[in-house]
C-alpha cells in the first residue's frame, strides 16, 4: 500500500492508502482508510466508511508519504521530541 496526503480545495488534507500511484489518465483517486494528517478519524464522513472517491478537480496537489521502511532508511534532519 502507498500512503498519499491529498490536499483538497477548501478543506483539510486527507491521508489515504492506495494500491498504485494515480495514472495521468485517471479522473478520480480511490483511497482506503481515510484519516487526517494525525491519523485520526475524519469527522465529516459517516462511521464505518473505509473507501472514499475523490475527483481530480477537487485535489490541489498530492504528497506521496514514505513507508515505514523508507522512513527508517532516511531519517529526517529534525528532532521528534
């Protein structure tokens, strides 16, 4: 699974898991396990929803977050105290 941080127009970013990176021909992103940046549940979706579909016209930009293995291989230059 690949974790993406979707920056939605006029909304807070949403973190989702996807099978593959979006293709240039895609018109939507289908994300599983939606949550906020701090990995908390989103208060604007119904309880029990595990998949969201976002149209590209609502997305400002997408960040591809490193996996746990990548995060350990490349430590960040700041402290997490």
